[in-house]
C-alpha cells in the first residue's frame, strides 16, 4: 500500500467527496486512477481512504489518500492524469490496513481571514477561550462527535488575520464557525459571545454563528504517527509552478476587480474608452 500527499485549489470543486452530478476533488482523483488502470470504473481501488472531506471551495496542501497500488505508482504517475488544480507531491509506503481517515492523529487547517479592522489582541483572546477540550455543538450542524480538543493561533499578516486550528478531527463547519466567532470578537463583539457559544444549551436562531466563507480555508497538515513522506522533487517542482500560475491569475483578477471598483461613478474618466 502507499499513501500520497495531494495539494489542490478547491475553488473549482464542490468539495472533496465524490458526488454524482458535480465536479469534486475525489472524482478527479478516482478518474485519474481509472485512466492508469488502478481502479475499476465503478469505484475506488482496494483499501482506498482519504484523510478528510473538505467542503466546497476549500483547498488543501496536505490532503492524504491511501490505497493499494503497484510500485510504479508515484506522484508523477498520478499527475500525468490529473489537472493542474490537483497535484500529488509526496508519498510513503504504508503497512497493510493503513487507513488515511482513521489513522490520522492530527489535522491542521489555516484560514486567511481578510479583516483589516479587527483587533488581533481581541481575536487572540477569543481563540484562547475556544482552545482546549470543549463541546462545540453550537458551532457545527453535526449531532455527534462535537467534543474536540482544539489548539490554535492567530497572527496578523497585513490586512489578514491568519488563523491556524488543529485537532484530532473536526466536525462539519467547525473550523469556519470558529473563525467567524473569532472575527466577531476581533471586530468588537464581547468575549461573552464566545463563552455563550460553549454553553451546552443550544443558541437561539438569531444568535447562531454562521460559517465563514470556504475559499480562504486550507487543509495544511495531516499527521500520522511514525509515518514519514518522501517528497517527489519533480512532482513538487511542477506543482509549485502550476500553483504559481494560479496565484498570478488571482492577482490579475483582483487588479481587474479593483479597477472596476475604483471606476464606478467616475463617469468619463480619461483613457477609459474601451475596445471598439
């Protein structure tokens, strides 16, 4: 068996988990395995599992998938059938019975929160209150598995607050609702808002904490005790090039949107005649 580290830009996908009618990261991976003769047309390869099911729009640096495959199956081989938005970049030989979901001891997510006006001290205080062993039932739609031992940090990087959260696992939307709550306090809500969210009694509907948007969230680490991944230098270099191109595309889109924003209401601005 072998496990692979997989990075992806989640914006074009409706989440990781396979779905019948919309594009997902898992569909893309399984289609590549079918093309390589490593999986049947109607399902995954033997002993296949993935570390986590990221939501629609969420990206990953260290998503991990494991399955039984021949020795020639390398990150480069997988990439030969994958689009530029999904890249395998490291692998590890694993024992029979390895399960990428159940064997993961720690998962880490990083959220890039655009919050130029939020006070990092207040945001850090909110996160410190949330960290530790708590029942997060008010911060997830899940009815089970809501007790988690959360660790995290928040630092300012320009106009962004970079929020990093780690736990053995996460209930649905928990990361994004924690970020939303940290943001609220950072912008002036009382710290008691956090304390109320941790009380077992359900929050009234008007007090519920909505999830922050998915696109700024990245699965940045998945840890397996005793397991070390070997980076495929060529696959990693190609992945960096492809994601650098996507980063440039994002910068161009931001510049265009900024130009439109700045020009709205500036009727007859010189030099803006448009293509004829």
